[in-house]
C-alpha cells in the first residue's frame, strides 16, 4: 500500500481542493493549495491520487492518523470478540425443540455473536432441500429484530448451513447489558427503600394510635 502524500510530497501541478469542513474549494494550483494549508496551520493531504486532477484536503494530518488508528483498533477489537456460535436443527423438529433452539439463537445474537445454523439431513431427507430452506427462512424471520442473514442457506455435504449476523456489535451488546443490569439494580434498591419507608410509616402510625 503506497504511503499517503502530504504537503511538499504532492508533486502535481494542480489539485481539486477540499476544505477542512468538507467544503469544495475547486481546482487550484498546488502552490496556492500549499499556501492555504500554511495559512490555516493545516496539512495538505492527497486523499484521491487516482482522480484527475488528484483530490487533496486541508486537515490536521497528525490528528487524522491518530483517529484512524483508534478506529482501526476498535474495529479489530470488535471483530476479535465476536464469536461464531453453532446451532444444529433436525429437519423434522417438533415445535417445542424449535422454540428452545430459537431461544439459543436469540440469546447469541443479543450478545453480539454470529450464529451458524445447521440442518442435518437424514437419508431421504436429502432429496427435500426446499424443506430445509423453508425452516431456515422461518428462523431468520423469527429473529429478524436481532440479526440479519449474512450467508444464505447453502448445501454443505449432508447438511444445509446459514449464518445470521447480529445487528449490534459485541461491544454495544455488552454496554447495553451493563446498562440494563445497573438499571435493574437501581430499581431493586428503590423498591427496598420504598418498602422500608412504608413499614416505618405503618409502625409510626401504630405508635401514634
């Protein structure tokens, strides 16, 4: 990957200049663009070298690199924390088992994990792939508020596989769970205090009587 060219390293006669707030300045000579960068105490950064003329933007390059590195680190962290859970179904599954397994899928997605759903075909069931697709589509619809199909149903040997990705990232799911737990704890504390105050009031009323 080629290094981003900034300031005097940009060796073209003119650039299409973009201001620090994204405003379009227009096509200007490179010397004028560099002068504008110096006046604003900013860097001239080539952001689209393949364009004709190349596009350059006025920005604080050091701050830009730092923020980009932070975003990349956060993206890697979220990706590393996301697990791929696996749930197996039988084609002829009864309603109770279906609801139980759907509950597992719901829990995984709510926690920010992807789910690999697998249907295992037995004997003649392999000649009825449309039944497997119907079951997987039903599941996808049932959990659509928590996740979306990332990999559509496909045959994999004697099995049929589908991958569902969560709407929320792992970090967002954890933050939401922490917030929910804190609110529940606060609610329990308020309830205990309310009960204690009520008992105290009843005791005072009996004493006054």
